[in-house]
């Protein structure tokens, strides 16, 4: 059962071994288009705070169940800005969903591995039943190094490509997740031979992940190639002639340049499809070279539901980072409210029916990775047009 709009909750099916579907159903939708919700406006809290103004710990809520959050708030740079987004998303969720059920303590890890370990140990000593964070792959390794027997379940805010463990679950979908969702749609449409084009060298681990994911969807991965300034190697021409789908990685003009250079070779088949990713910016959506491309992005409908309140609270647009943190708190508060603190466990987080939050429908796999339903859009006249809505369940 899903609660009607205007309520907030978690619904259960069955008995003791039931799986769960967390539904964050909040009134107050706005009519922004998908890109409007997903793009930042450039005003981020960390730009206005000096490291000296950031507390070593911050407590939110007054509930009986302790939750810890590990963020590099005073690290500066991109890490500090992301930490501010995560913090504010969590704070909004605490004010709306969690304050009576959990107490959230946010630890400033300073982006230092030793500090992360110390903060995690402190949170555990203070009774934390769940840890949220850290936000980078290297920081996750610092937590992973702790004895598994001593740590609670962890909702990582690092990208899905980061290392995981049976009790470390990543909540953040990355460009590769979006790419594979888009490729899956292309493969279902009969475009099975996929060539990836990247502006920079694709890390070997990500290339393997792409290949494995494309094969799992019934496609054939022809490889990942790079080139610059429109200089297309002979090998790329040969591969392009065989491909019927081109996965264009990157953003801010790189995908359009790749598409133009490919077409200039004359090797691209007329019926080939371009596949984009969630990394594409508004600039890319408006590029005539990318007209007709398909791409998968996190479902914007849930983001619209909290974007107005986030802007009212913090004076800037909602970011995906803030939305992911909001969902992390919603998961914790929902489980505690309905099932009790003892259910904040790896077994509960692996419920196969998954969760539905502001970032759409998702579930955690046994290896700790996140699996997410994403709608498919096509670029038409410089705008995103929905062509395949995401399923609202697994």
C-alpha cells in the first residue's frame, strides 16, 4: 500500500520476512522541467562559510535512535561544496521526516582518512545504528578498513563505482549507471552494437563495468575510444561502421564535438542512435549535433516535490547531492518508525522490492551497489521529451 499524497511513510507487504517499499509522498509539486530540477544555480552554501565556522559535530533532531553522518565539511573545494549540499538535504529531511525518530550527528571528517576512521569510531561508540557517508571512494576505503564486526550498516554517498562491502551500500548513481540505462533502452530497440566515445581516457575499471553492464542487457560492447579536436583514428572509423549505438560520455560540449566528428567520417550509419548520460548539461541538450539522442536521468518527479521547500530553506536550487542525502535520512527514519531500530540492518536495506524516494525507485544489491529505475528522454528541439517512463517498482 502506498500512502496518499500529503503523508510520509513506509509501507510493508507480508510478515517477518517482508520486503519494503519506502514511499516519500510529499505535497507541494512544482512544474519545473526535468533539467531545471537537476541543474544547480551556482549558489552553494560552502562558498559562504569559512572552515572556522564549521562545527566539528552538529546534532539535528531529538529522536531516540542515533545516526551518524560523515562529511568533509571543512575540506574546501569541490568536496566541501558537495558536503554542504549533502548536509542541507539531510537537514531538510530531518525537519520533515526524522526529527522525532532519530538524532543525526554530522561529523566533519575534514576529508582526511585518519579523521574519517576516528569519526566513525566515535559515532559507533555513541550508539549510531547507521552511518551515512562518506562521499568519496578513498574515504569509503577508510571506513571499509574498520573491522566489519564493529561497524553498523553504512549508506555511502560516494559514486556507485566506489568499493563496497556486504554492509556498505552506495546510494549515489553515477554517469555509468545512467549510460547503462540509456544503452539498455537502445538495445531493446534493436541497437545492440555499442561504441563508447569519451573526451578523456576511460578508467579501465569503468570500461569493464560498461562492458559487463552492456552484455547483461543483451548488447555487444565494441569498446571505448577517445580523440580530440575532431581527429578520428582509423580504428575508430572501422568501429563506427560496425556500431548502431554510440554512447557519448562527458559534458559541456564534448558530446556534441564527438557526434560531429563521428558523422564527418561518413562511417556512421544513418539509423544509428546516440546515447547520452545524466552528466550532459543544458548546453549539451541544446546542441543541434545531439538532436534525437536518448538519455536516462534520475526521475525528476520526486525532485520536484521537495525543490520548492529546499529553495525556501536555503536560497538555492535543489541539487542531486541534497536529494540523495534527503533519501538517506528518509530511509533511516522510515525503517525506525515502522520496523524499529533493530531493523536498521544490511538485511533490511537489501529488500528486493526496494525503495521509492525523491531520486526515484532504487534498491541495493548484495554487493552493495545501487540499482535504479530511470526514465528515458529524447532530445527534441533542444528540450528533453519523455519517451519511456520509469517503472515505479521492481
